[in-house]
């Protein structure tokens, strides 16, 4: 079970990193930055955004909106308590996002040519 989870995480990481690298190279070429600098900045920024998103997903409260009603501009909004499954899913998704964010930032450190790791 852990091996399958690790495999899925690596696939998600690979897809995210590849998309970030392509977008970073394109934006870096537009502004005239070097490839390794553009990639490292892209990984830093994306990792930071994913980390913040993981923090907010994990800190959702115990209440959820009742039904598929749109958010009212003012007044009462009916709510219900979140089920155990919904809370567990929020915690798991938060852990995934936080782990992904840390790995993306670590990849940015590895790619960054301004510093030597060893």
C-alpha cells in the first residue's frame, strides 16, 4: 500500500515539476533570464504557493455548507457538521500539498546555481 502511494506521489510530483519547468523556461526566456535561474525561481514560487494552499486546506473548520446553495451576499447560510470522511480527506489532501510544496522547494534549491550544496 505504501509503495503504491509513493508511486502516485512521484507521478503527481513529476507532472507538477514538468509543468512548472516548462512554464518557468517560457517566462524566463521572455525576460531574458538564464534557464537554471528561471527554473529555480519557478520551483520556489510554485512550492511556496502549494505550501500555503496546504495550510489553508488543513485549517478548514468543522462546518460545511448545506446542499449546493450559492453563497448569499448577506444573511444566514445553512451549515452542517462535516463528516469524519470529509475531515479525513481534508487532512490527507493538506498533507499531500505540504509534502509536494516542500519537495518542489527542495528541487528549486538543487537547481539553483547561485549556491553550492557540497
